[in-house]
């Protein structure tokens, strides 16, 4: 079966974008998505060198979800992730140098060489951490939201997870508790249709994920994850709801995974999905789509885009050199951050 883009997918409710956005804001969204894409491609191109001693889970094709959500957040709002961390981390403002150092298992990595790509951390920008356990971050985020509510903190808590996480009971127990307590939390389900090599159809009955969340009493919607402004508007409304005491929100963002579940490259040739399906979805690139719109509005052109790419490429090269030349952990570091012997 070939899953053609948006065939039989209904988005509900329709997003309500502003009539006009500040040009700098739109260009900022574009640059952020482009930067994440270029960083992912650079990691992918070097992964075969076997110097990054960490599994990687790329977000190529899914950049708009991370960027659109994080654009609606403040530095003090807290973000948690699952194993597919890098887009969320970078969109929230996490340090690229610290992230790459972590992938290279260096002492100055953002998790001190202990976590790798699936356990990134940058508390300085409100990226509170991630878990490689499927759905593992969902109850943690729910608890953080409960804590913020009890302590009367002006803080919104957001968790990103994949469609496979909704097959874990921890998700629905968390949603039930969040609705019961009217917690300031936003659940972002990045539905890319696959759990490793298993399609959504063989894993779940034909019930829309966001409607399941709605049945628990949450404000819930499904959005086009290739449209960064649709993501941003849904997230902005959810943030406003959380800040005003209106309780939790569940957002299902439909965004196709261009690469394999883990590692570098597209593994479609293994047979679990048709390569033609991937090509069909690549026509709906979130970055190229926004670029065309900005060109149409005369807010961006090829010259400025190329200049932007050169700046990002220089940053990436500097960050790789920083990571590669950073110190390795030593034996004396083994007991650091260990809570029991």
C-alpha cells in the first residue's frame, strides 16, 4: 500500500492564522527549519565515520512541528521529548556545540557524555530532557505540570512524542490526570505513521488519535505538520489556554518521516514501505513550502537564502570542530552524577 499525502486525512479544527505576520518572524521560522535540516544532513553525512557513539533518530521532513511549537513558547516554558530529540532541542534553543559533543561522547556534551542523542538536555533554554522509553516523558511532563500548578509557577510544560507512544497506557493515564487537574500542559503527538517499520494500520484500529484524546476531556486537534504556521497557531492557542487556567491540550501533528527510524539514510528498500510513498511526501517539504510563500510575498530571495545557508554552514563546521576536539571522559568522571554506589 502506498500512503499518498493527505489522502483521507481530515484536519480538525481548522487553524486560525493571523491575517498578517511580521516578516522577521516568518523569516525566523524559515531559518530555524533550514538550520535544523542542514544540521541533520551534516550529522547524517558524517555518521558512517563511526565517531558518533550514539544512535541517531533524524527529523528530516518533520522540522515544522518542532519549530512551530517552540516559536509559541517562552524561555521559561519547559519542553520534554522522546527518542527523536534533535529537532525539539534545537528549536527550543539548545546549544549545537553541546549537542554534537554529546553525540561524540565528549565530556562537555550537554548530558556529560552519558546520554547520547536520545537524552539531550539544556536547562538554560527550558529543554528539560528526554527519554528513550516509548512514552516515558509523558508522565514526567504531566508531573512537572502538576508541580508548576501547585507552586503557582507561570510555566507551560510541553512534551513531544510519536504515534507509537499512544499505544502505551502511560499516555492515557497522564491525559486523564491532566484533564482532571486542569494542568498547564501541551501534548504534541508527531504522527509520522510508522513505529520503526510497522505502519499505523497494523498497530492501531481506525480511530483518529486526536479523537481518543478528546474523549478524555482535552482540547484536541489534528494539524498539517508540513505547515509551520498551522503548527504555530495551534501551539499559540494551547499556550494561551494553559496560561489562563484552561487546562491541557492535545495536538496531533501529521508529518511524514523521510528517513529511516534510526541511523542515516532511507531504509524503505527493506520493504516495509514503498519508496514511491516517500517521494510523494517529499513534495510537501515544510521548508520549501514556506520559502516559496516568502518569495511570493517578496520577503525572501535566492541571494538572502544562500547567505543564510552559508552562515548556518559555518556554524555547523565550527560546532563539529568543537565537538571533535573536545576532551573525552576520564575514569575519574565515572562517579559524577551517580546517586548510589
